[in-house]
C-alpha cells in the first residue's frame, strides 16, 4: 500500500472506497467522498484496511 492507492475501509456496516493520503506506523489516513461531505479525511487502523 502506497500513498495514492485506492483502498476499501469499513464504515457503518458496509465498505467504502477512498484514496490513501498518509501512512503512519499503525494508522492510515484516507480521503473519501461521502454524500454530504466530499473529500472527508478518515483515520483507520492499518489492520482494518483492504487493498
């Protein structure tokens, strides 16, 4: 997984897709488009992300 890759992450009992913005040791920051908030930055644990 690298910055700029598309990944799927869990959100509200379903999976959403976003683009990786920043990778830390155990966390990943993902930019995702929600219906009422385009380009929202989401923080998730590295183990919860699917490439």
